[in-house]
C-alpha cells in the first residue's frame, strides 16, 4: 500500500496527531517537501512571474488593433473622425499599419470623407534586424532560464538538506539510546564504588569521580534530547508541516555508489552543474551585449512609405471626389561619434572579458569541489573501519576494567577512564557512520546528478 497520500494528509492536518510520531521514509519526505516546502513554493511563484515577463516581451510583436475616434470643433464647424486601425511590428523591426476612417464634417466645411491608409516603416543600420528587435525577448528568456536554474538548484539543495536531517535525527536517536543505557551503567558503577568505599577498597575521590561522570552523561543526554527536538522542528518546517508535528524518520537504505575516478567525476560535473551552465550563459549574454553596444555607434536611419486613398463627398466642380496620396519619408537620428557610445562599447568589452574569466573560475571551483568531495568520501570510508575497530577495543577495555575492578585487581580511575573511552568511541562511530551514509549523496550533489534536471538547463544544453 502506498503510504505517501496518508503522509501528505497528516502533514496538511497540522498538529492534530502531534502526540503520535508520524513514520516517514526519505522518499516520502522528498515528495512532500517538493510539494509543500514554502521557500520552494515562493521560488515557483517567482519562476511564474519570469515566465509572464517573457510573454509580455513577446507581446510587442502581436498585432495591435483598435478603434479610431477623434473630434474637433472651431466655431460653427465641427468634425468627427472614426474608424479602425491595426499595426504589427515584425522581428526585423519592420512596422506595418493599416487604417480605415470616416471623416464627418458639419458647418461651413461640410462634406464627408472616407479613407484607407496603408503604411510601412523600416529602421536601418542601428535598429535593423532580429538581433536588435528581439533583444528584449532574449533578455526576458535569459532571466527566466536563470530563475529556472536557481529553482532547480533549490530543489537539489532541499533534497540534500533532507538527507542530512534524516541522518542527524537517526544519529541523535541512537546517541540518546546509547547515552540512556550508558547513564544507567555509570550509576550502577557509582553504586559499586560506594560499596567498595564502605569496605575500604575505594576512596571518596573515586566516588566523586563516578558521580561527576554520571552528571556529565546526564547533561549530554539532555543536550541530545534538545538537539533532537530542534532538528525535528527543522524537518517539519522543511516539509511545510506544523512545527509541533512529530516525525519518526526511517533510516534510508545505504546508497550503493561506486565512486567514479577523478577525471570522470569532473567531466560529469562539467556536463550537469547548473551554476556552471549559468556562468556560460552569462558569458554569452555579455558577448551579445557587447555586439549591441558596437551597433549603437552606427547611424540610426529609418525609412517609411505610406499610401492614403480617400473618397470625398464634394459638390464643387473641378474638384475630384477621389484621390490617392503616396508619402515617402526618411529619418536620420543618432550620433556615431558620441563619446558616451565609445565608452559603452569599451565597457561592454570589459564585461565580456570578465564574464569569460568567471567561466574559467567557476570551472576550476567545480572541479576542486568535486575532487574534495571524492577525497572526503574516501577518507570517511577509511575512517569508518578505524572507528569500528576502536569501538570494539574500547568495549573490550571497558569490560576488562569492570571485571578487574569487581575482582579487586583494578582501581576506579582505570574503570572511569575505560568508560569515558567507550563513550567517545561509540559516539565517534555513530558520527562516522552517519557521515559515511551522507557522503555518497554529497558526491552526487557535487557532480550535479542528485536529482534530474531538464537537459536544456545543463551546460551546452539546447
């Protein structure tokens, strides 16, 4: 039976079942967090806003149509103009327009007129072509793609955070269990030392030392409980649940990951890391901006052609009641010799060089992070065997110290030291085991394959 819908219902119910811990697997936690995490939901709203910005920029190439309504009056004369007009701008900057109007005059200027006008305008040089006309759309697309990458990285960070929280809670539960049993054992040993003190086989210093050790263990146990509660609240917040909802995470199965060699890991990261893809995009944007800055030094020339055909209601002889007017126009604007444009071009060139340098820096940083993560994973794997061996030695030493003390052949100081070493070895083993389980996920996170990202957002994606 799939327990995920049940878990989601418990999350949305808030604290109704706070007294009963909710069992939770890592897969259920990931699905719940991706659906209900508040920060992720806010990022999704920002992503939607960027998507709307793209649609808004593209609307500049939509066909514009609407009514025409004008009125004017001078003394006893008045005129009304009404009709329809439409215009469209193409991706090359060409603007085509058409209108149909009726002019209704009253008074001494009486007479009606109907006209159809068609016009076309084309910018040249500076503002000619798709590169200039579609730049606002490209900028919005770049911003949308950057926001998508940021959101995808948020999702990967969220999954990594859940893995860490699961391991932290599981380690805290095991440490609490160990420290609880350890405290009971120390209290029994303290009782044994007091009995030996009454028999003259131990001193008051031994009793105080054992009581101090019991107090330190009790303090550690209280701190562990508080940290466990704090981590539980952090998990609830990450899942988008009420803070008083209590979860009981189940330990995920170990991730069977064969560590890749250094070259393969770096190559995989270079093909999957979204931060590297964004750096490459930023470099492309900088180069495109530099190209447009150079174009701004060109002259700004626009040419236009319009044709107006009118039908007039006139009764005076010798005046045509139909005419066609053709108007050609040219406009020159801009100053190619402006100092500001030269400075802008130089600045854009510097920005492009800086963006290329950032790509190299990011590549080196990604490679260094991957290599360090692999090294850390191998180090933890090696330390795990040492920690297990040390824990076995400490357990044997504590057992021997207790036996010697009970037989009267050992002292309380050796017994106390052996128990302290056992506690340290046990806690260290739990820490290393937890770090070892997390390290495999850390490697996947470093090379960019912890979760699957859309191919178009990856480096060199379409």
